[in-house]
C-alpha cells in the first residue's frame, strides 16, 4: 500500500470514527449565534458588566481608580458577623482573587510610574478609596423566603460626586450589592490599575426563590466542593441550596438519633458521610452568603438506602407465586411504627436545619411492590381502595404531614415534587409544589398547580445534567417561568425556580465545571427583568463572567465555544 493510500485511508477512518477536521466539527456543533469570520474568540467579552443584569443601571464613561493599599469599605448604620466577614471576602475577591492577583502586584510596583496614563484621561474622576455600606435595618440572623435583597449602588453620581455607597434595607441586599460592586471593578488596558465607571444601580430580584440542587447520594460530594458551589451561587445571586442529600444509592447524612442509617446505608461510613459538624459547617457557610439550605429527604420512594439501617421500614416485595422476593420497595405505609420513626427523624431534621422548609420529595413512587405485598393488599381492601395506589400514597403523605406538623408544633413548611399534587394529595396551603417534568413543556402543569392555589417552584427546563455538544445555556436562558396560560394571581404563585444537577454521572471531579457557568443562565432568568431575554446581548456579559469565575479560582467550563481568558485554569 502506498503512502498516499495510507493517508487517504487514515482520513476516512478519522471521519467515520468522529475524529473530524475542525470545519466538520463546527458544522455539527450547536452554536446559536453568528460565527465570526477570521481568527480569535467567537464571543468577545464585555468589561466591568454585571451578571445577573441589574433591573436599572445608568453607567457613564467616567471612571475612578481603586488603590488596594488605600481602599476600604466603611460600615454605617447596622452591622453583624455576616457583613463583617463579607467586606473581607469581597476585598480579597476584588484585589487578590486566587488566580488573578497580578493586577494588584503590578499596581503596587508600577502605579507611581504609570499613574499619568489615567490621571491625564479626560474621563478620570479621581481615586475611590472608600465605599460606604449603609444597612438600614438590624441584621437578620438567617436568610428566608421573605428576605429583602434590594440594594442601590452609587459611584460618583451627581448627588455623591467622587464617592461610593451601597445601600440596602437588609444585610442580604448589601451582600447582593457587594457582589455587583465587585463585578463593576475591572483592570485598565495596561493591566496596572483597578477602574470602576461612574454608575448608578437600583436592583432587586424578580423571584424570591432562586436555587441550585446538588445530589450527594449518587456520588458523594466532599465539603470543599459543596462550599465552592455555595460561593458560585453567591456570585450569581442564587439564594437556595437544595441539598438532595439521600436517595436509593446512599444515605450519607449522619443522624444523631438514628446513626445506623448512615453506618449501613452510606457508601462508606468513615469517609462518605456528613457528620453533624459537617452539616452545621455547610449551613453556616451558606448563611454568611445569604443562602438558605433546604434539605431533601425523599420518601416514600427513593429510600433503598434507608432500609439497612431501619429494619421493617421498607415494603417487602413478593413474587407472583406469593413467595417473598429478595428486594424491597418504597416505605411501607401501613405499620404505625414507621410513622413513629418518621416523626422522630424529621423532628431531628427540623432542629438541625434552621430553614422553615424541608423538601419531602414524593416523586416516582413505584406501586408494583406495594401491589405485591399481602399486608398492603389486605389494608387496601379494608379501606375499599381496590387497586388505587395513588390513594395509598395520599394516605402516606397525609400521615407524614400530620406527624411532622405535630412534632414541630405546626412550624415545618414543605416542598414536594409535583407527583404529590398530581395524585390529589391534600396539602397544607403553604406547601410549595416543585414542578420538574416535561422539560420545556411545563406550561400545563404550572397552570394546573397554580389553579389549585399552591405556590410553585420550577425546574423542568433547567436539568443541567443533560449535556449537549455546543452551546446550550441559551435554552435555559430563554425558558420563561410565567409563559403559561393563567391569571395574574396564578402567576404570582410562581415564586422562582431551581437549576438541578443530578449525580448519576457527575461527581466531585466534574460537578463544578459542568454546572457553571451554565447555571448562571438560570440565575439571570430568575433575578433580572423578564425583558432581559436576548441571548445575543447576554453572551458577551456571560463570557466576561466566565473569565471572572476562573480568575476567582473556579474550574468552570467554556460557555460560548472558542475563547480565551487572561487568566486560564
């Protein structure tokens, strides 16, 4: 065979095996924007723009310069541990990020030599050495569904020339304002100075519930990984960490009252569990960033990992010939002792997790094991329910709610997956229904749930664990939660949404890079105005934001195809 024949064969093999030339790859990938001609990045990033986009922003071309050695935040009004820690955190993020402190070093060495390059600029307004933080109300200890996240930023405005101030009624608003302020600061073209444009911002979230679900059952997520994602949530103004902490594969939550659950139900009881101090660490880390932690303990299904540590809890399954099978189904809803266990378990959960809300799950209950079990069949016959196992699920959920309401004196609040309401379970009126099915075809379910008068959280279009080759964030960005047919009162019942990162094929190695900055698209949809909905306008800001997150030390994936950042991972 000649060399020419070998080369031709190798080319054909490359194409048949998917090792195509770049032009063929480009034709097959999904890129929703116009590809630029020539060399360079496909999307060019903005400079000093905020993600998520504020509700009202009035920037100018005038700018001020921040000097690391002279700059400080000055607290006026109320203060607390949350604010005191935040000012140190944001000072370091601005001037000494983990992978981008070069500007600070260059400024300290070269500012005297090169200061004329900005001082002679006609738009230079002076040095911003102090930014006032004005918290108007006493700090709340814990973030909540009703927390006030409004804030204002004034940098060299007409009423405060050459000054900077961040105002908020609450400490939560100041946290969001600090994040926006940190994003307004950018490096000068020569990479020596920290600049910020004269700007006025008035901002607030569109929805109060803006969450991220992480799954620590299917793959254990160590504390540093969870904390990285909490930092990223704060830097995208998400405020709910939905901790899907247990499921069929593993029970990593270490219960004080029932230690056998994790001892027998986790992947490894010594290395793959969350101790009480670990859980408290996560809650406090989130609190300091204005993030609620809502745990999910999904029942009656998704509970295989509960069984080894709680004998008799799960339903024994039977074969068609009436003999016992060697596996178990969902929680057995008949024995009274199971509700005693659940009462004591959720009493502990309510004490450990300070948020009023607990996610009870309730999805994907497999009725086949219930239908095979003689005890359950006898119970169903006594109740006159025949084969209507949705009635049995309703019975279970109602008793679970009754015992948890009793043990928490009516203070526990609930989220449940949509199947619970789809199966006609009667729920407390303050229950939040979590809609997750049907991808982008969620509209009928939202209309149905809100017509019943329940508040609703949406996740259907935001399952980030489904990966596409090419750009996919625009799909999340364009999913509009209020685009269903319903009255204004129905639409007011949609309190927000959550991006979900399920863990079947995601672990600590990949969860951060795959989640971010794709979750940033969901964050802007839930924070910014409904009219902020053009991916073409958003793409350059998102490109800048991705580089910003890299500079801050997070291994986040490229988001818009071919690109580069000044600081690479």
